[in-house]
């Protein structure tokens, strides 16, 4: 965004619409504004809380057919996803 303003100011000075001193004033004011916005963003950042690691079990990834829990189809049947419109039973209808 700042480069766009700089290009516009440069074009206005080149065309002689505004004097160079006025363009420098506007450029300095814009830089001060952008610096203030950046400082406000940094000071208003909320720090993340410290949390304890969880004890959730690790889910096996990769080939689930060889996993002790069975295949995805068996898992979907066990969770009754076929009749509840889950991902497994999603179909495109026209």
C-alpha cells in the first residue's frame, strides 16, 4: 500500500501538480501513520496462554487396513456413518 502512495506522489510531483516539498510532507505523514498502526498492532497482540500437553491417544496413520482397528469401511460402519449422511455416504445429486 505504501508503494502505491509513493508512486502516486511521485507522479503528482512529476506532472507538476504538487510541489516537491508538499509531497515530502505527505510522505512523512504517511510514514508516521503507518508506523503508528504497526506499533498499535504489536502492542495489542494477545499472548497465547501456557497450556499443559494433552494425554489424547495417538491415532495410527497410513495403511489402516493393517491396523488393529480395521479398515475405514469397518470404522465407518461401526460409527454408523453410512446412514447418517457422513463423508462416506456423500453423493452428488443432479
